[in-house]
């Protein structure tokens, strides 16, 4: 019986020692004769390790996503938008004559083609009697080459008619009569040189000059509607 009790005691010691060995070796103690070392991690350390592993996994996933997006971007074909269309040209200015104010600057006498009418008062003075004759009707008609004919009618019914020609010089219209303008009452108007510029309304603002008498007079002409 004594031997039986002693055997159980020895067995109990061995089992206890084995259990202690398992626990102590897992907790990181160095054991005599064996020398093995193992580290036992706390709950906080285990949580940190899990979080680190999760972060590394997320980083790997993001890296794979970036690589995928880079491949998608490389496959795209970028097309530049076409340039916008040029703005429409400015509309031609609307004027009474249909001519824009710089029409004479182009040097094309064809802009005078058609008929022009007096749009102001105009008068001439007899150099002998000093009698003044007023004209309310003065019509000049030109072809595309600047060759034309003029007709004037005074307020007392006298009619004067003859040829006239025009040319453009430095943005001005210069008209000239070949001689004195004959009238149907056997009078005449001394030869004139007429210089005109276009105003903002497309009217011709003119000044007539008579070289023989040194006479001058203003006149405004407007082109008739075609």
C-alpha cells in the first residue's frame, strides 16, 4: 500500500512538472538543460499584430487597384476638342446710301455706280450781276467706270445739264466737269471741281470749287436706292 501511495505521488509530481513545463516554455522562460525560449504575447500585442496584418493586406489591395487603374488609363485614347469656330464677320454697317464710311478708301470707283441726289441746299452767284440762283435738284448718275452725267434744276425752273466724271484719290471722290455747265436759258455755271468724302451715314459731303472764279460751295449728296 505504501508503495502504491508513493507511486501516485511521483506520478502527480511528474504530471504537474509537465504542465508547468508547457506553461513556462510558452511564456518565454529559458529551461535548464533544454534552453528553448518562446515569447508569450499579450492581448494588446496580439491586437496590434492583427491590425498591422490587416493594414498590410489593405496596402496590397490598394497597390493592385492602382496597377489596374494605370493599365486602364494607358488603354484610353485621349482626343483633343476641336478649336471653336471663328467669330462671324462684323455685319456691314447700315447706312442711308448702302455704302460704309470707308468705301472710298478701297479705291474702286465702281462704288459710285448709280445715281446720286442733292441732299442739301446749293446755290451759285452770277459774277457780273451778283444774282444768286438756288438749286434744290441736282442729280448725278455714274457708270462702273466713273463716267456720268449731271442734271441741275433751279428753284426758278432753269435746267442745266452736261457730262461729269469721277475718280477716287486718297479716300476722296474727285469729280470734274469738262467745261462750263450749260443751262437752257443760255446761261451757264463755271466749270467745277467737286471733292467729296463719305460721312458715317454713307452720304457724300462735298465742296465744289470753280478755278476760274475761285468760287466755293458746300453740298451733300446721297445715293438713290437701287
